[in-house]
C-alpha cells in the first residue's frame, strides 16, 4: 500500500495517502444508519398521512376513522384505494432528495470519493441500458421460478402471495398512471440511489475495498425493502447498480439504470403500450435475450477498468488503497 502510493506522482500521492490512511470515522457508520431509519420513518409517516386524509375526505370521523388504522382488513382497503404507497413516495422523496444532496455535496468537499461524478459518454449510458435490461431479465427469470411455489401451503408460499398483493398496491392497473410514473420511475430511483450508492456506498469507500462495499451496499439495499421475495431479486439489481457506480465513477449512471429498471419492471411500459398477455410474453422473451448481452457489457466494463488501473491495482478485489 505505502509503496504504491510513494510510486505515484507527489501531487497525487500525498493526497491519496492523507485520504486513505485516515482512521474510518464513526460518523461514516452512524450517518448512513441514521438516513436509513429516517427514510423509512418519513415514508411510513407520509403513507399514514395520505390514508388519514383520504379517509377523512371520504366522510369518516371519530370511531369510524380510528377503525381504519386499527382493523387490518379496513386498513388494507384504504391503503389500496388511496394509492397511499405512491403518494407517500412522492411526498417523502420531495423531502429526502434535497437532504441527501445537501449531505453528499457537503461531504464531498472533504472526501471527494463520497460522491463521484466522472464525465461519461453516451456509449456508457447505452451500455448501461443493455446491462440493466439484462438484469431485469434475470430477475424475471428468478420470479418465474418462484411463482411455481405460489400455491404452496408454507411460509414461502404465504410470503410470495403477500408480495404479489403488495406489488398490486403500487402498480395497480386501476391506479393513476402518471402518479406511478412520478413516484416509481422518477423520484424513488433518484432518492434510493442517492441513499444507497451515494451515502452508504460512498461512506464505505473511505475504508473498504470495492468488492466489500459493492456486496455490503447490495445486501443492505435488499434488506431495506423489508420483504423476503422482493429482497431476493432486489439483491441482484443492487449488485449491478453498485458495480455500475464503481466501474463508471458517476452516480448518474446507476440513477439512470434504476429508472429504466422501475419503468419496465414496475409495469409502466406495459401500461403505456397497452400490452396484452401476448405482448407481455414477447417483452419477457426480449428481457431474457438481453441477459447474455448484459454479461458481455459487464465483461467489457471490467476489462476497461482493469486497463485504467494498470499503473495502480490490477484486480477488482483491491483499489488504490490496497484494501482487499
């Protein structure tokens, strides 16, 4: 580690040495945890607020209004009818996105690696489109396998059925399409990437290797969704988004990829094109075709990254700090 830094030019070497030999500060652990809790608290609070306002505007008051929050069946009905998930996402993200941006840009003044915005060409975004569509194909293949157990009378079967109900609440065909686009396709991807790739992965970059922070941030991203079934495929997506950030050095790339993922995976594309069952099947086949293409893009990105690092580190398991 020290020999590699000393072999670098003085202008960069002293900066790298000062940046990476500092002790890992405690707030680099506490701040991401704080934001994780804050994100969930604000999101849930906005959902309850939306349900309350919807129920009150429906003419409920007093005990009848209280039953909405104390009776699970009634609560689920109002949760779906009020589109609370999407309204809550919009209201919460309007609050959280400026907070994340303010934190990241302030932290960047001291530690530039916290927020990386290296300029990328159009070809990078074309490659990233192929990569995320192929990743979506992989997640759809995984979900197709899981659906074989939908009728199973066990914990896994019940978890799968609960997930399908929750997914319907967010992307219902009867719901407001433009509300879903603003929430699911625009604001949620921006906020989640600022939080997980920006804040969380950025803070990990001060101490841990790229391999470690990609795996850890992806695991946290999956667990954060608080659903076993969703977490099982979100982990794959998280890995690809984290890798994209590390290999391109630009947070805008995973934000763009997350938008594409939600646009197609959330059923928005199908609704805009008014696809029937046959059309949806064709789309699924296209997603499957992109899986090997995505693997090819990832391989190309790894080779480019290795070429850029020939003067420093030759493996993705390490980076310029020598961490493994």
